């Protein structure tokens, strides 16, 4: 597609240091590019949604070596398209869970990290690119901002975001490159729906301020996150459009789901539940929502992690309702062994984007390959590169169908 470069987020093989990050890129990304290449254009580049830890970003900026690294990547057909500024530290630690939301936007360390990333991205982009996204966390984990006296203020966070917008304006004035910071709503966070984002912009960012917030602050729409919140993709995108909030990036991702109400046989329901328990792993937080009832009359109950949903529902009774869990599974899969995925939500999201408008950055962000149930893919370097490449090929095929020019 002329307006989309196959792009995946490198947090799937992150490194803790700059050298580890470069080694991981060299280990996986060229092979992914080879596997995505077509016969028509075997040397076609792919895009990287680069993730750099705060310490790595600080080191790279101090070294002033970003352009050399960019040129080395370009020589291998790897274009930095965007940066993921959400995880601050080791995203592949033994246990990540709530630590991924620290530091939050009320903490000045988050502003400094984002400043480092913005200055680096200008140097990492290929020549001629004048617009790029940095995705970031949606203020912070919600409970942290609801406790009295915890020192976590949405007002302070908004002030830091205003400082970020001012920094990005000055950076554009100096370089001609507009870097926009895109907040990524996620279940359980201060911002977990499109309405939360609108409220933040309406209440915290005054049109009379010196800086144009809407030019430098926008949204990273994660398809998986909206799906877990049971927020329709078309409704979320429409909300942003109606309130003049730009969607600078779409993270193409898929959650797991099971409709237990659709399983009549008790033994089969128990078997599927046991398979679903296989997604309860200790590294990442797996927010889970359960919808009971049918449209337009239904209720949604949310839990901050899959074990809580299991203990509150499945352990005390026969599970009911439609379950969705924040566990990024390969976007091409429709499910396995009784569970399904929210892959159709990806199709709904991209179909809702106006055909006459260029797509925002599309970034495949399946970071959970290492913790997937072992039946889902072949482990090892070859398995990971092949899996990422298959995701990019699947998305390319979907876009070819959705955005094919109409017959005259």
C-alpha cells in the first residue's frame, strides 16, 4: 500500500541496553524483512516501531550516535517509523504487571524520557519524513490517581503534557519535523476510553494556551484495548474525529475472547475454561472484561487481571458471558482450542477509516510471543521472525482488500 509501510513494534524483542537493543534488531528485523518481501519487490523496506528504554534513550542521546544507527538500519531496509514511549524500563523482566505504568505523567521522569525520545526520533527518521508519532501511556494506572494523598495529580500530569507539547513545538520550529505525542488508552488506566480522552482535552488543555495542544498531542488507538473495553471501534474513531483529536497511530493488536454463553455442553465449557486458564501467566497484566446480556441491554464487569476474573467467576460457578482479555495474540489468528480472538475488530477499525484519507501510522504490536501457550507457535528465533512476518503479510492483505480503488 502506498500509504503504509509494514511496521512492527520492537518491544517484542526489546533490549535493556543500547547494545542489547541493536543486537536484537540485527537478530530479528532483517529476517522479518526478507520474509515479508514480495517477488515484485524483494528489497522493499519494512518499518520499525522502535522501543528504547529510558536508560537506552538517555545513552543514545548523549552519544549523539542516532544518525549513524539510522543509516545502518536503512542499509538493511529497516526504516524507523515511530517510537513506542510507553514502557519505561525492562519490558521483558520476569514480572512487569503494574510496573509498566511507572513513572506516570505526574512524575517529571516521564517528561524527560519523552523529551529524549522526541529528539532522537528526529535523527532516526529517514530524510524527508516530516511527521511521526511517539505513543505514550494514558496518564497512568487509574487506581494510582484515585488515592488521596498519593501525590498523583491529573492536573500535574496535564501540566507535564503541556510542557511536552511546548517542547515538541520548539523542536518542529528548529527541525521542520512535527513529532506528535499520542496517548494510548488502556483498560484500568486514567484514560481507558475515547470519552476519557475527550474529557482530558476539554478540561485540561485550554484553547487560549500559547501552545496548540491538538497539533502535538493526540491518540494512539490500540485495537485490542478498545476491544477489551467493549468500545466499538467505529464509535471510538468517530468520537475523536468529532472532537478534533487526531489519531496519530493505530496499534494493530488482537485480544482473546470466549463466549461461554454460546457453549451449551457443560464438559466442553469446562474444557474451554481450562484452555483459557493457560493464558494466566505472571509477566504481564491481563485486564479482563466480561459482558453479560445482549445488545442493547448488557452489563460489563471489569477486572484488572485474568486471575481475578477467574477467581470471582469461574471458580465459584459455571462461567457465563462473553470474556475478553488483554493478551496480545498474533493478529492473523482467529483462535484455537475453543477460544477465539477479536481479529474482526481490526477489520472494523480499518474499514472505518475514510478511504479518501491517508492512514495514520499502523504498527503491529504483538509483544507477548514469549508467553503465549506453547501450542501456538514454534519457539526460537525462526519462529518469532516467521510469526511477525506472517502478521505483516496478513495485515497487508487486509489493507489491499479494504482500500482497493473502486472500479470506475
